[in-house]
C-alpha cells in the first residue's frame, strides 16, 4: 500500500461524520484511489454501519465498485439494512449475493440475514436460510445458531428455537441470553428460570441482559426469592447501577408485592429515566395505592421528567382501585390539557371502571360514548363488570347486547352475564346465556395459580390432584377452611352454578388459589408472607376466603392476578373492620341509613362476619350435585380496562387453553 493510501485509510478510521467523509471521498476520487480495496472497505463500512453514516451513500459506493465485491462488502450492506427501517432490502441483497456474486456467504452473512428475518417475522425465509446454513456447514457455529434461535422465537416457533439451542456444541453468554430472553418474551417464564439454573450448572456467568430477562420472568410469576437472589448477583457483577437492571428490579419487586424493596431500589438509583418513574407509579397503581401513585407523579414532574401514556395509566389504575373518583377525573383531564397526550382505550377503560366502581353509571356511559374507541369491546366489558358489582341487571343486559353486536365472542362475557342472571334469580336469562355459549361453542380458559416455596415454583389448577403432596394439601385445606369459617368466612351466595341451587358451600372450595394458599401454609414458617400468582381473576368467594385466612393464621397474603393485586394483612383487616363499625355507628346516631358499600376486590376490605358453618368437603359428592350443562364456578372481580379483558375471572375444569373465539 502506498503512503498516500495509508494516510487516507487512517483519515477514514478517524472519521466521525458524513460531512468529513464526503471531503475524504472527494480526495480519494481526485487521486484515483476509489477502487483501492482497503479504502473502499473503510468507506463502505462507515456509510453502512456507522450511526452517523448513510445507507444511500453506501449503496452508491457499492454500485460503482468495478471489481468483484468481497464478502465483507456484502456483509456491510446486509448489516446496515437489517437494523434499518427497511430490513427487506437486506434479504434482497442476500438473494443477489447468492445468485450473481462469486463471493460466498460466511458466518456474518447468515447472521445479518437472520436478523432481517427476525424483524420481518418471516418463517419461510428463516427456514430457507436455515437450510443454507446446514448445507454450508455453519450450523455448528454459535453466532449463526444464536441468530436462528432469535429468528425462530420471533416467529413463534419456540420448540424449534429450543431444539437449535440444545444442538449447539458451544454456547457463549450471548446464546444463553438469547434463549432466556426468547422464553421470557414468549410468556414461558418458568422455563426461562429453569434455563438459568441450567446455565449455572454449566458455569456460565451473567450480565445485565441476562438479569433483565430473568427479572421480567420473576415479576410475571411472583418468584420473589429468585428475584432477591438475582438482585444479589446484580450487585456481585456490578450491574445494579444500570438503568435497565434498576428498572427491572423495581418492576420485579412491585409485581411481587414488595413495594418497600422497590422504593429502596428506586432511591438507590443514581440515574433514572421515565421508565423508572413509570415502574413505581404503575406498581402503586396496581396495588390500589392511588394516593402514593399521585405523590410519585408530582415528584416526577417536579424533577422535570415528562410523563407519557403509561404514567397516566398507572395513575388511573391507582385512582380506580382506591376509589379516588375526583382525582382520577382530574388527572385524566390533565393528560390532554397539560401534556398533550391522547388517551387510548386503556385510559378510557380505567375511567369507565372508576365511575363503574363508584356506581356512577351515567358518567361511565358518557365516558364510553365520548371516547374515540366507543366500539371497543373492552369498554363495554368493563361496564359489564361494574354491573355485576352493583347488581344492575338492566344495564348489564344493555352492555351484553352491545358486546353481541360487536361480535365479541368471548366466553368471559357470557360467563359474567350468567352469574348476573344467577344472582338475580333469573332462570330464563341464565338459560339463554348458557344456550348462546353452546351455540357459539365457546370454551373457557383454565385457571391456575402458583406459589414459590424456596427455589421451586408450584403450580395448581382447580381440583388439582397431580401434585406429589396432593393428599396432604387437601387435608390441610379442610383445616384451613374450618379456621377461616371460625374467623368469619362464609361462602358467597352468588358463587353458584345456577338459580335454584341451595347448597352453595362448596362452589369454589377447590379453586387453584385455595390449594396454593393451603400448600403455602404447609411449607412455610408461621408469620411468613404468602405470594400467590393467578392467570385469571379471583372470584369473590376466594377473595373473602383469603381475607379470613389472613386473619385466622396471622399471615400477610398477596394474590397477584390479571394486573391487579390484593393485600391481606391481619392488622389491615382489623383496622378496616373497626373503621367500618365506627362509620355505621356514626350513621345510626345521625339517623341515617348505612349506604350500600362498593365492593372493591382489589383493596383489603373486610366482609361482614357470620356464625361458623360446617359442611362436607367431599369433592366427588360436590360434583354429583351438578350436571355437565352447569357453568363452572362463578365469575367475579372488577375489570380495570387496562388489560386484555378477554380472560375469564375464575378457575374452570376445562382443559382447553386455546384462545376463545367463535368457530368459522
């Protein structure tokens, strides 16, 4: 290489803007060095790969290169377009390389092509490239295999991704991170945590990317013990200072019900972004601590951090769950008037829920009609849930009629409506809903709950007999129910399978969350808090049961379900009972009648106590009481409007876990 070419190469290596590069490029053309391989390589690399580069300029360089283009030149363009807004261009260049070039693809060629497939979610192209990888003998390379894992996972082929991963002869940290992240994003959180244990056995360390993916899985399954262990590891590898890891820790602690630890992590973060503040506000919101969420919001604005749509979603959730109607309305208005943010269906859903819980159905209906998404089933489904709480059969029929018009063939809607008819002793309406469900062949989603004991996560379904300690669990559950009854538990009368059934004691005795609570009481020391996670909502009977168990056993019990949490603490229940009793005495003294309470199942409220009852616990006898046409246990809970409300609010005996839809 001549001295002039060496000088130009050094100038290109130190270039940091397209303005400088164009000047150097002019100098290159003037000296006739545009086809010099090292100079061409550096010019193309900067334009295609650099953040300050230009893909259009890279394309011009590529097209005007007279000699046969090397593989590295193709790779630069493949890489540039694979991470751009036009990843399809990357695949077009990949095809052109295979057809018209003498250059053969290498490890990086396949890696960049797979990255483009991942962004495009193209299954056929992914399989085509996979075949080329095998024929080229690169299937044993960990870089290409990692790309295949990510690509198959992005297209929903998790089984193939796992197979590719298992067949890798050598895996680096990036490969493990890709597999764990893919499992976590696919909702396979237990498998992601198991993958971490496997990773530990093979002696592979962790980094910030590993921690973020694992903490996300811990948050979704309420695996607090695992989360605490990962927090220690983050400190050991000095990743706790990362904003991403800090945000993941806050989210994990908040979703696991440990708000104190979430605040501790928040206070210890040197750098915070809007996600950090949102994690705290959302944490308080889903826990029904609206006042704390508002306090954090004000502090956030004071620090000059601009809120976004997620910020206000957390605020509205908190206001809805705590019954802060005035505050919720103010912040909803503030969202557009002060911060120029347009509410979406989730925000409108929260407002419908806010007014619905308060029993203000006029404003709830007004909110639906003025919204830009008034035809969205979520809003009407939320209203239907409020009608269930206040036993407003007339408006419930209006909401259900609208859902039918919108062709929202969701089993949860029909189940909720049947329970409303059941509570109103309307046998004709009940039968019509059951008939509609059968005509649309709607299937219920099975419910399950899980609890973390030590480093193991135990999963239960309704009437579960698969657990190794099943006999002991049911024996313990009998004792738990007995003590809960003594503490004031009375099965909810609305928890029935239809009008006309008088024996209502066992309507939900073997729900999955009750089995999880019983197992937790068996396997944890006295005084230990129990954290249970459920994929569906908790019915009213189980909600009441959990309160009484918390009181009877002096345990804090946290149940996480469908982006909502309920706290049960003996002290909180006692305090709430005293407050309600004092309020009733005050109203009687004033000569007024006690007003109807608004049921807020996300808050630690206490139900009226009843004398102890005894009833049989035989599951077989209970099942014989009902025929196959009866609906499963009753639906309950309040819709927040902040999530996909297509899920049922109860455990069912169905083994069908597929999406609910009307058959074609």
